[in-house]
C-alpha cells in the first residue's frame, strides 16, 4: 500500500528520498530518446514531488539522517523523560508544518538536547 507524500512522516520521506531520486533519474535516462517522452514527462514531474518535499524540509529545518537536528531527536528519544521521548516521537511523525510548530513550542528541549549532544561529541 502506498501513502500520499503529504501524509508521510519526516523519517519515512528521508528514508525514501535517495532511492526515489535514483529511480526518477533512471526513468529519465531510459526515456531520453523515446518517442513517448512528451507523454511521460508529466509522470516524471509527478514522481519528483516527494523529493521536492524533502528538499523543502532540508531547507527549512536541515532534517536529514546525518544532521544535527536528527541527532537532537535521537538524543531526546534515548535520554529524555516520558514527555521528551513522546515529543521526539511526534516530531518524527510530523509533516513539515507540524514539525515547525513542535519545535517552536518547545525550543528549550531542542536547545538542551542539542547542547547535550554537542558536549557528548566533544568528549568522545
């Protein structure tokens, strides 16, 4: 069962994007000289929409598997109390708009676990 990209979580979209971009690039390459290319182009553009969503999230929040933002969520999940763990879980499930709302509502947790994460990296 496929999901509409508007209902996918941040983590799901991040996991999907590299493979999706490769697939779209491969389809573009395979249909480069095809006489049906004009008919295929709108489909290829539709297939690129999930990638555009991730690119927009990266631009807005810098949320990637290797980003500081993602490490903060990892720290919140591993070292936080019940509420902070739930907040991190909700942030991972949120779309871009709601992720921004959560982050804006609880900046102290992002700051605290971001600083804690930076101190851990400096010690290691």
